[in-house]
C-alpha cells in the first residue's frame, strides 16, 4: 500500500500534480481534516473546488479522513479546545515565559487518523504501508525516517526529485491549477504575526473568533490558578499585539511544525 499525506498546501498539491503526470508512484492521497471548524476555510475551499476535481479527473483517490471517537462521533480540534470544562490545550500555544507549550494536535488529528486508515486497509508490521510526506529539499532538516509506526514506512518523494518549495507553484500552474493558500488551522500558534495581521484586515470575523478562543483558554487557566498562554510569542493577547495598519518590520518565522505533516 502506498499513500500520500495530503495537507492542501504547496508541496502536497505539487505532489498531486506529479502523481497525475506519472512522476511519482502514488495514486492514493489522504487528507486528514482536523475539522471543518478548524482547518482554514481557504484550504477547505481549495480542496473542494480544485484539488478534488483534479484528482478525480486523473484517477487519483483523494480521500478525506476525520478523527472518529469510540462512540462513532466525529471530534474536531476546535471542538476539543472549546469543549466545556476541557483542560486540554493540544495546540502549541506560547507560555507566559515565551516558551512553546507541548502539543498533540498533529499526532491526534493527522498522524493517528491516517494510521488508523492504513491499518484498516491492511497495513501491519509484517506488511507496512508506504506513507509519503511533502517535505521539500529546502526543508530537508524536517525529514526523519525514524519517526514512524511499525505498520508504516515514511517516504519523501519531493526530496528524491530535489524539488524545493519555490518550485511548487510552477508545477501546480503547469497543470492549470491555481496555487493554494498556505495550509494550516486558522488558529495555529505557528502563524507569523503578519498572517494574523492579514486575517484581522481581510477576515475580521475569523480573527475575532481566534481572539475569543485565546480568551476562553485563559479564562479556564485563570480559574485553575495557572498563568495565561497566548497564540503568539509576544506574551500578550492576540488583539493587543496584532497591528491593524501595515507597520510590521521584517519578521522571521515564529516557527513551523517540524514533522512535515502540517503546512504542506
């Protein structure tokens, strides 16, 4: 069994095109949707309007997977964060001292969801599946073939082809597709401050929702006698640190998910 972990971003969409063109040997693409209320709306729209029709037209099985509880109901990442009485913070919030907190979002809502599907379709330690991740050559430091379960083997086909992230828009456009937006949850603490600024300007309702999420988490932490946490590294509420005007200086990345399962 061979499958590609599809995130809806530049790298995995370029990989979708390369698969359709016969340059890589993957005919199954698995999109682990962390929740329609959690994935960025632009990513969901791109997959619905462009990636899924393109895959179907080229005989590629692009499947959407979700996290299913033992009782058969679907759990979303945003739903877990906002669940009444929840003490869990599975996203990489910044602690009050600026250090990143622990996270389980990628493992719970991407890696394990895909792993469950692989095992349900025959993957086992004796017959492991090959699961590909869209890490490009400029991000080779994220590639780590030791990070796998007994029922899977990790592959990096973009590395084999020496494809860089900057090559991906050209590959995508060559198929007549628009270039997708950066894929992520809309409330991901790995966003740059400029991303938050763009959201505040262009999607004020979504920005307000992110501020409410941060405030809800801290209201619970305050009741437990714990320090506040934040969606940025600036040790202050999102609404206070995100400027409304275009006054940002040059900004380095706040950080990115180092597994390659997100943002690709």
